[in-house]
C-alpha cells in the first residue's frame, strides 16, 4: 500500500501539471499555425536544439514511419542529436549507461562489453544473450532490426540522431518492442562534396579518429564513406605480463553508402558496414568477505548451525533447517575492496581480448508513385560473431580455493569462454501516405535468423595450500584435463536456434478537424522457433524445443491540439516479447512469451515564443508471463558434476509497471540552453516458484531505478569570429537490483560529463573550419558498484541442510573511471 500511495501521488502530480499546461493561462497567445517548418540539418553554429533566433528548433522523428514533428507526435520520445552525442562524447551505445535518457537503461551483461542489456520503462531482460532468447527493446539501424544484443557496443558511425521510443511499439515495430525501441538514424549521402576529419587523444592511452567523406553526385548517384577507430587501454591492469587488463577496447569500422535517384520521386539507398570490436570485461572485485557472518558445522563437534540463528545467510527460494560445512579462509594474496575501483588486479590471470565482428548490407527503396502514397522496401542481411574471453573474476568467485586446499580444489579463476555466431535476413514492405484527412502506414515484414553458441569455463590459476603462491595452469590440460585453448575445451553447453517471423501491420490517423486526431493500428505476427541443445557438460544431449506463437497487437491514440504549442494525447498500446529456451539450462527448459499492455497520457507543450518546451507522460503498464531468470549451481546426474545454470520461467499474474516522465528544455536567451529529464518507475512482480527448490520467492526487475534524472547546460557565444561552446551534464539514478532473484542492490550513481570547444576557426579563408575541444566523462571520478552479485555470500541449495563451503563474499564491478581528452576536427 505504501508503494501504491506513493505512485498515486506521483501520478496526481503529473495530472496536475498536465491540467496546468492545458489551461488558457498557460497557453501561448500567438495565433495557431498548423504549418510546420522542419529543418533536418543540425544547427552547427548554435547550441543543441536552439535556432538562429534563439527559439527551440523543431525536431524531426520517424516513429510513425513518416517524418513528423516531435511535438506533434503522440508518443513519448527522447531524441539525441549529433550535437548531443558529441557533447557527451558518446562513442558507443554503452556510453549511454550514464543516464542521458533517464528511462533508458544500458548495462553490460555480466561484466562484459561483448553484449549489452538495454531496457526502457522497466522492460529489462537479465539474460537475453542466448540464441533462443529475445530482447525486450528493439534496436534498429536505419530501419533494420538487430536480432542479437551481441555487437551492439560497436563504434557508432556518422549518426544523425538516436530516437528512444518509450513504451510498447508492437503495432509499427513488432515483436520484442514491449519496452520500446531504440532507433539509430545515420546520415545519408548528400551528393555535395564535403565531409569532416577528426582525431583525438586522452588518458589511458586512448586515441580516436574519424573520416566522413561526401562525394559529388555523378550520374544520379551520390556516395558517402565513413571510417572510424577508437582505442582505450585497460583501466584496471593485469599483473600477469603480456595479458590483457580490464575495461580495454580497440574498435574500428567502415561504412559505404550510395544513393541513386534515377528519376523524380524514386530513391534507392544502398549501404555496407563492418565493425570490429576488441575489448575486455570490467574487473570483478571482491567487495567483502563473509559479510553475513555465516557459520556451518561447529568445529570439533560435528553439529550444524541452525538456520533460524542466521536467517541472513539463507539463499532466497530455499528453506533449510541448518547449515553445514566451513567458510574457507581467505588466501593472503586476495584483496578485499568494496569502496574504490582497483587500478591493478590483486592476482594476474591469463586473458586475451574478446572479439566482436559485425557486418551487413542494406537496400532501402522509396518510390512516390502518386501524391497520396509512397512505396518502400527495406532489405537487409546482417552477421554477428562474438568470441568471448572473460577472466575478470579471479579468486573473487567460485570455484573457491581456500587455505588448506589440496589437488584440483586449489584451482581457481573461472575463465568464461563463449562463442556466438548469428546470421539474419529481413525484408519489409511499406506503403505510407496521406489522402483527405487520413495519414496511414501499412506494411508486411519477414525475418529469418540462425544463431549458435558454445561455452566453456576452465580454471586458469592454482593456489598452493598456504594460499600464498599462484601458478598458471596449462592452457590445454591444467583444468581437470582441459583448458582454455579452443581445441582443449570441455564444452559446458552448445546450442543452435532458428527463428522465422511473419507480420502484417497497419496504422491510420484520422483528423476530422485540424486539432483532433484519432489513431488506430494493429499488427498480426506469426513466429516459428526451434532449437537444439546438443551438448551439455561435454556430452552429446538430445534436448530440443519448438515453439509457434501468434499475436495481434493493437494501438489506439486520441490526440488534441488544445492550443498553439499545447498538444495532449491518450494512448493504449501493446507489445510482446517472444518465448524460447535457455541454453544455460541443463535440460533446455522452454518458456513462453510475455505480453505488455500500456495506458498512457501525455502532454507536449511549448511556451514563450518556442523558448520553453515541456513534455510530460504518465503510464500504467501491465505485463503477463514475465520471463524470470533463476541462477544456481546445479548438479548434472549424467556426468556427476555441478555447474552454473540458469532456468527461465514465466511469472504468474500481472507484473505492474507504473511511471511518470518529464522532459524540459529552456532557452532563456540566445546562446544558452538548459535541459532536464526525470523518470519515476515503479515495478512489482508477483512471487514466483523457484524452479531449483520449489519454494515461492520474491523477484525483481533489474537495472530499473525508482528515480532517475538528467540535466544539461549548453552555452555558445561568438568570440572573435569563432564560437565558444560549453557543455556540462549531470545524471543521477537510484540503486537497482542486478539479479531477478536477489533483493540486494548495487549503488546509486551520479555522473557528470563536460566539453568545451572552440568552433568555426576558419582555415585558409575558405569554407574549411576547425573545431578544437576538450572533454571529460565522469568528470568528478565517481566510483560506484553498478553490478553486485550476492550469491557467493549465501548458503547453497539444500532441502534441509545448506552448505557454506562456497561462501566467499559479494563480488561486483565498479563503473568506468574518469576519462578525458582533446580533439581536433576539420569540416570541409
């Protein structure tokens, strides 16, 4: 009741603000003007979102498959422009983890940069990086859906804008968009010679460079070439000579785009892109040692400790009567540090970089066959490969090798090795247009994907019995006869999955009068998935799954232009996330899809001659069939061994997600822009039956802060024929859970970024202009744990007796340290 009353207070506050903005006292007295002058070119000489006259620029979005004005589009959308990305020094999607868009959450899977977890409005999957699993937020590049979360952290090319569409987008964007969609729009060829070159350097040995070249149109063909490279040395060093440290990356990529316009009304865009990302995980530190003071068998007596005397040690989802075993002594070489980010690891381990490779081809055709319709075709082939080498845990996670260990029990440092390969083909046909008082978009969609993975987890290091001497195990035979070399691995799991999806959709907006708009839409989707888990614990297995599902996802919107600059809407939307099977399960457990229904009200407003923009949204979302991940060390009866396992189940009943969002931009005078965003998100999942123990337990939505906010100041002023630009932003988020099954939270965060630039420096008296800038991310060098794992601080599975033999302590990952640098860019 306490949470519900707090939500009602937030919703009432949002409703009051909506009512205030709709009242005549807050309306702009300027006569209404329905014509919108849209300028798609970025304002190069002014702060973000500010026009030459000091007013806020109109922002173009394509969320409805048509170019529309953000303020007249009845969808909650956040837009990051080219300038905003540059000001924040955003080089890849993971750089948005600082909270630039409060309702958008970006995190590494585990500690790895090879795959990203992306969520919006509380739709945040814990583990979607398996071949037969799906994401909850759709990621698109130039209209092409990316089926895997691997490779998402590749370097961003010449981006025009990133649109963050909040809430279910099931009608126009389809499956796996129940939380929303993140749409990346790149700059197209212009047919006019020009471009830019930039280079920069910073701390941790970082350097970067970009070349963007627009070639003149020849024979109705325009070509644009983009090349990019980014490097950063490890922020936590590896003491083992010649081995990779942690939070390192070395990225490069190339993109070629061609635009063919053989006759008026027809445009064909073709592109090829490739990316290569060499990287390493964030370092996993031991944050504490036996923080719950757990005890097992009392020494010399053989008597187990009653569970009732130490309830803080009980693993959620279990109900033991007592605890047995012994918490092992901590080897002297192991360092406990839960307060600061370690610059050097306590123990050196073998580690080489993980490698992500992406490439794809896209053909985007548009033909305006008549004034009332444009036909479109989007065809794409894409491939991803990911080779993971993650040895970030060291002696900070199981297998636990304590003082007095013998034989293979002295082995430690779980080297997490995994390969994923994916190929996808997609084809979308659209008809978009307008006649009389109706705007419409109809289409058909086909998606075909094959993905496979395998994984191994050998130990790489070994303690002696005193815990003072460390040796490196043989990479082929040292870990119980196996090792890390590809030909020497004991395969924990290997699987392959195939998916096909077919869809037809349509959406139409009817405007009986100029100020009133009714939108209805729907999408029918038919999914076919099958897969095989053909190896478990290095033994062939017969596990398969096959799943066919269909959905109809409707949308309904009422929008009212209450006054000039006052646009109100109410929206009902639905979405769903496909089901599948967990390849981390020893039996390939199957789970069903999850569905979301959202009810939203919003206001998009502008005041004071377009110098103040305030957008508000409040929503109630109910999700059924929530996919919940449970992790445990499980026993495999066939091999007689135990290993880390994830079982996924669908939660009963309704998962409640409630929220309020606000975005404010103010231009008090020319040259100064103030902006701020806030998101309140309440989530509640009904208790779920733990598949390992059969006990009902509370579960949580991960990486979703109750409160999150972001603010920025941008200032630009002429300076001797040049332009001085200043940007600073601050981002806050409450602490969140890291795992579905644990109430334990990571730390809250407060991150500040900044940039100062001297722009429009003329070179040689021509059109060439130079920009010099300095930047900093995490300017205050904030240190917080963004991922915390409490599983190694709790007792093990057991119906009546729980073992403490593997208790060590919480381990987790700190955020990236302060980075800074300088750049020079020439625009020609």
